[in-house]
């Protein structure tokens, strides 16, 4: 699972108010090259929760994304490359996603998070 | 004028269509992206008989023909039989018959400068399928060839990991074309399974995301004969495609996306589970259940009716697509109960296309293409669903219609409201 996916997900247990973002407990993180596409990054940026991406990247061993992003930075190759790396090249292979409200752990195994709720959580 | 020659995957159906493409370059570009298109011809002549064809070619503008009939350009003439196979002997006979055209060109069979095509349409039988091409001959110069090579490049039999419901390669590419998937898009398949639609989307350069409720299909895959693991990741790797941004085990009925997530996707392309080959499942609520060990607990699921599944699909698409983004999915249709007004609707989505693919004499499926035309409004959507009421559709009884013997009362077909109550096959792992 890449951090683009992490940025979209939240805990949807019935009654949970603040299920976003999942806290990542990494066991195995891989770095896998992905095609660098500045247009995709500029297109996707306004749809992301930036703070959650910065924190997730730091947890996964890539700290240093700036807290604020300006229009100029979205034209800057150095910034876009670090954004690209955090969003699409850090892969959570093994570990878990932890609901910030309930502490419920959703396991990530072989890169696939299991977000299916149990019968008593729906 | 350019003649558009379309080849349909269930034989040849309404296969010849005439279109005007003024600029050869555009025809070439269109052909390059097309899957169902055989190619574009600059049409030099046509006719039902050889005499008519010859007269038609002779009457065609010398000004257009002459530049292509020069000794400096190598050529080959391809004889295409439509509706039946043309054997070697007939082929050479037809080549000879075309000698009235003053070709000066040297013949070169591999990679010639020009390809001429003689199409002989003769569909005397289409195995009971509707509509065939009328008997006729066409001759012209090829100006673009459809991109049918992707079908062999991604052919299922050669794929590392596949399952019984893997979308066939040709259709997966057609679906991505309907969804206008292109480089830099973000494409989601909520019923990803073995990922064949995502493979096609990734081929076009999209970033992909897949979900499925069946974790064994999505994540675990299987071992091949030499003990290597064959799974979704392996498919992307062997094709040299971008690994999906995520494959997540989730329930389409309870999508695990944050409330604030909107307009992030360019396309949703999927083949929802319908129960003819793989029945839909969703999670179920049992508030009083005591889960002793969350790590080992196996969650039970409940059946997911098609009407409900499609309502969820349209709603999540309406929310997550950008305006102008497309939803493309297959809707099963039993010929006897299909009603156009039952094709699900949504206030934010507009129906673009509804194309039938005949599968058997009793069962077909329809490729539905919708486009997001308005931004998503939760209240409007909720009110619309409220007004629509029970989402159950007549085709929720598709499995029984397809598999059960037909019942007639007074010569009229009786369609049972509910699927027949049969014991379900369950695998050992369930």
C-alpha cells in the first residue's frame, strides 16, 4: 500500500467520529520506483490531506516534507520529487493501520490492508 | 472519405460503418487507441459483385490513387474474409482478379510501405446472433490499424495470475477506452478480483487502486506448478506495469474512505459481482456478536443484491469522480426481463452509452458508461435514493433465469421474483 491510498482511507467502524488518518505501525517498508509524473502530482495535491501525508511519510522513514505547500513549490522539481517519493514510492508491505479513535488495528499483510469490519463493528 | 471497419468480439456485428475522417493523421491516432476497430481504409471502391467493384475502383479519383501506385513504394495486398475464412487458393484467385488495378509497386510481405485491403464480407450465418454484415466487397488503402496487438500482449492464458471471473483482455481494454483512461489518471476498481481491469488501466499509464471483499483472490493468489507465488502484484511485475497505489480488502457496501474525500478519481471501471459466476457479498451487522480474538476471527458476510450493489457503486463513483470523470461497468441482462428504465441512475451522473453484448440466447450483459456531470451533493443523493425506494431489480433473479428450466403458463413465460432456493457451494476455507 502506497501513501496515496493511506491518505484516502479512514476507520469506518460505526460511531467513530475521527477515524482519519490511520496511524501507521510499520513492520516492513519497501521503496519501489514509480513513474514520476509532475502533472499527476499537481492534479492530486489539492485532493490530499497534506498533514496526514507528511506524518505518514515520516513514520515510514521519509521525514522532511514541508508543512506548507505553495503554488511555486508545485512547479519546483526538487519539491515534486520528494512529494512523488512520499506519495507513490514508499510501500507498506507488512504492519498495521491503527484507528486514531478506537485503537483498532487493521493488519497489512503482503501489501494489502484488511479493512473489512467484523460483524459487531458495522 | 474513410471507411470504418469495426470488428465485434462476438462475431461480426454491424461491423461496417462509414465515417468521414478528413485528416489521415486523426484516423491514424483514433485507430492506434482502438480495440474493436480493425482499421481505417481509404476506400477506393466497393460492390456486391466483381464487376461492380472493378467499376467502382476505376471510377475512383485518379488523383488520389496515382501517388500510391508508384514503383518507389512497396506494397502488399491483404485479402480479409469477414464471416468466413478464405483459403489459400481463393486468396490467390482474388489477388489475380485485382490485377486490373495498375500497380507499379514492388511486393513486400513484411513491413511494406503500403497495405491494400480487399474485404470480402459474407456472413451467411452468425450462429443465431443478431444482425450480420451484408454481402459486399470493399477495397482500399490502409491508413490506420486498430491496436489489437494488446490483446495478445496481455492474453489471459499467458497471464501469471488469473481467476474464473478475470475480465477478458479485449473487454478490459474496451472498458478503459469507454472510461477515457489516459496517462496520469487515477483509476479505481471496487471489485478488482484478479486485477485484469487495473492491468489495462495501468497499460494506458494510469495510477490504479483496487478493492475486493475476497482477500484470497485479491492478496493471496496461488502457487504455480513450480511453487512460485502468482498474485496480483506478480501480474503487474511481469508486465512491467506500475504497481497499484493500493489493493485493499474492503466492502463496497461500506467503503472505507474518509468523509472529506471527493473528486479524486478520473475513472471507476469494474465488473460488479452478480451471482451468475460469482455472487456478491457484503459485510453484515451483528452488534451483539462476541468476537473473542480479532486477529483470527473470520468475518461472515451476507449476500449483496445487484440493485443494492449498483446503488452503492453509482453513489461512491458520483462522490469520488471528478466532474467529467467516467464510471464504466457491466450490467447483466436476461433478455426476458431487461428493462431500459431499470438501468440505475444517479443525480450526479449522466448515461453516455448502454451497449449490449450478447452472451447466450438467454443472457447478455450491457456495458454501461456514465459521466459525472454535477458535483456530488450528499443530501441530493440521499433524497434521490429515498425516492427510488427498494433498489432490488428484476434482474436480481438472473441466476435463476439463466439456469432454471423455463416455466410457461398459458404460453406466457413466468419469471420468478426470487432466485430459487438452492444449497450454495461453499469452499472448505469459508
